[in-house]
C-alpha cells in the first residue's frame, strides 16, 4: 500500500462531497443557497428532484466502478468489466420486456433479474470440470450478448409506441429518478462492501491462479462469488439508470495508476471516483445539453479510452 493512499482516499471523499453540493445547485434553473429555505418551490426542487437524482447517480457510479474493479482483478485484464460478460444485455432485455409487455411496470425487477440470469448463464456455460477458464468466460459472454441483443432488437421492432421509451432507457440516464429509485439503488452499497471483503483474494489472484491456490485461496469459489456480487451490483444499476457503459472501465484503470494495484485501496478509490464521474456527467447533461442521456457522455470518454488501452496492450 502506498503511503499517500489514505490522503488520496480523503481527497476523493472531499471531492465527492463538493461534487454533490455543486450538482444539487447547478442546472438549467440554478438553486441559490440563500433562497433554499425561503422559497417552497425551490425547496421542493431541491428535495424532490435534485437531491435523489444526484445521490442515485453517485450510487450507480460507485457500483459500476466497483464491479469493473472486481472484473479487472478477477480476469487480470484492464479492459474487462461486467458488460463484457452479458450483464448489461440481460438487464436491458429484462427492462425492455417490462416496457413492451407490462407498460413499464416492474421494470427495475425484470432488469435486475435479467442481469442476474445472463451472468449466471455465462457462468454455467463457461464452467467445465469445476473450473472457469477466463478466456471461455469472456467468449461465452460475447456470444450471449449477441443473442440477447438480437432478442432486444426483435422487441424493439415490435414495440410500436414504446420504442421511444426503450431507446432513451437503453442510452442510460436519471430523468425520472425519485426517492423510490434511491432506495432501490441503496443495496449497491451492500454489494460493494461484499466485493471489498475479497480485496485480499483479488490481490493474490493478480499473481496467477496457481500461486493463489498454493496460498490457500479457493479460486473457483472466489470467482463464483465475485461474479455474483458484480452481477448483483450491475443489475441494480441497470435497473435504476439503464445502460451506462465504460464507468467500470475508466475509473478502475485510472485509480490503479494513482493508488496502485492493492485492492484494499483500489476498490474504495474506484468507488469514489466512479461516483464523482457519474455525478458530473449527469450534471453536465442536464445543465448544458437539455438532459441528453448520460450514456452518451460516458461513451464519448470511454470509447477512446478503450481504444487507448487496446493499442497499449498490442504494443506490449
């Protein structure tokens, strides 16, 4: 652990608190602090609209970043995140089924169940002889994602008037987030805490699986638990905010450069950085771009970053 790690964590906590404070006051209609208590309308906007939206964005960013950190540590690959193994596609399909067949009722539940089902389907497809080869897991995820995307396209083709709603949800955003969505997103913290309990095991797995087994780590059990926790966290995030990509790719890699590879520090650092990234992304979209989907903003940053990582690995 680097000596500066505690200071970096403290700085990230301060940055997150400042970001939340700025985000609840910034927007198309600013909220001056001096009028917050004197104007019932301003107080309503702050309490019922801005605050749940900003806090939920922070929770979703935290969850996606921690899930990405777990996947990158588990696969020993900086380009891995839960979306690669089909979690996002499963959640998107579940939510689309809710929109098309049930007029949007139960969308969070079906999105969560879809994400979990996709992850465990990939898990059991890739499992062979009690082991889960990383390459097989990734290829299974790509294959399942292709199948789920085809089913999603079929539902969109038959959606009729619901197509516009599906398209906006697939791009990801926090337009209609309320306190109910915040409480749905709150278990993300439990999932992140569960991942942190395996920080030592992730440190050992970063060497190789043979060394991890010799050091007493039940590798296959850890893989299964971390996959389940990552699916749990990502499923909730997708259920609340739709498909927001690349948060789980960018933040773990950047924090690894700053705080080092020790997951005892990397996991909380990535969680805080992911929360900050998504809070500001959402603030920028509703302030300057007429509430454009957040997924567009993260993709604009994430896609070039992914290409950079790919080129770096090719040169290495």
